[in-house]
């Protein structure tokens, strides 16, 4: 029976050679193979080049199943990057100058978004928020994308978003009318899994198009079309379900 089982495992490994799962070990190692069994609670069995290897769960940091391998990893959910939805709440600050001669100002903002986690490299969300600039507020509606470079428990991330910002002047600026425009962000960050939830720290660039219309007197109106270029630091927490 053992020779027959060995032959079957070799054939299985050949067929699945291009569909290998990735298993990250806590000491920094990486094992590529095919998860053969998920029935044992304290170990996981992996086929590697025709050999069956039993790995204790205690040494495993994370499992990345290949998208074409339809495993049911529910009992290892804490070790895998599972598809699903998350709600993200973020707060941050933008750094920049309102006018060229002004000093650099720090202004707050908050956002909320709904994220779908499809793959470490494919995560899409739809969100909105409020940016409190000195003379007006901007309310962007945006779609954001981010990709994790490596393990999803602790990883460097790339992100970017695009959308449209809607704006209005603050009550102190009665003679100012503000129209929004294209909203764009890009940057780098650090991603950390906290149980099933996720914590992210982001640093990047934000560009917001605005049109400012100001009544100088009864006969004169000043119209300025500008792109607000800002650096941004953001803390984001995703609640997964």
C-alpha cells in the first residue's frame, strides 16, 4: 500500500506543481507545496515534490493558498488571508500650504470605507470622508486599491485611490464659493493583522482639484482653479466580518 500511496502523491504533486500553496514559517522560512490534508487540528500535511510533510501548526506564521486550490481553510482562518468584507475607519492629517506665501499647515481628516479582500495583491474599497482645510471642507467619494508585499500579517503595502471631492466654504467665508474636483492619492504603508482585523499606517501624497470663487465687490469676482498638493499621514483600522 505504501508504494501505491507514494506513486499517487508524486502524480498529484506533478499535476499541482504550478498551483502551489505558500506556507510561511515563523523563523522566516517559506515552503511551497500543496496542502494535502486539513483534518488534523495540530498539524497540517503538505505535498512537496512527491513527499508528504507534516508541519506543526505552532511553527506556521501564515498560509497563502493558491487561488486555484479550493481549500476549506476555516479551521486555519487565523493563519490565512481569507476573502471577505471589512469596514475601515481612518483618521489622519495633511501637510501643506494654502497659498505659496503661507506657512505649512497641518489639517485633520477622517474617512470611512467598505473593503473587499480578494487576494493580498487585490484589495478594493469604496469610501468617503471629510477634509477640514482652513477656508473650506472637502468631502471626497473615492475608490481605493492596495496591495500587500509578502505576508499579510505584517507587510509593506502600496495604495492608491481616485475619486471626486465635493466642497463648501466654512461659515466664516461668506463671500467664498468652492467647487470640488478630482481627488487622487498614492503612497506606502505598513499593514498588520490583529486577529481577524487589520491595522494600517499610511504615508503618501494627496491631490485635490478645487475651484474657488470669491466676490471682491459688486463688480469684481476672483476665480481660482487650483490643485491642492498635500502630504498625508493616516492611521486606518479595518473591522473584518
